[in-house]
């Protein structure tokens, strides 16, 4: 699983209270916006890591079978953590 943090048009990705959007890559160019698919999960990668050992399974469950809703060439990538 590859996670990214990103901005769209100079603003944070959707659902972010802390200024970053988290995406889960579905291929080399496209990703799923985690806040759209799992609004109950933390809005930052740091927050996901703080969930403990099962954060990955929670993210995988949230995005499994979901179509990409954004592409990396339409956003600005931010530092991951």
C-alpha cells in the first residue's frame, strides 16, 4: 500500500483539519481520497500510524474495490509525515 499526502489548487485535500489530504495509490498515477472513503479514519498519515498495529487493515478495508477519484498529476504532493 502506498500512501501520499497532497494539496489541490493550493488547498489541502478534502476532509483535512490539519492541512493535508491523504490518498491511497491504486496504480502509478491514480489514487483514492481516504477522507472521502473513510471519514471516520484520521485525516493525516501520522494519525493513521497512531491507531496502532491494525491501521493498515483499516485503510485497506476502506479502499478495497474503490475506483480512483484523483490523479497525482492534478495535485501537489506534500511531505508524507
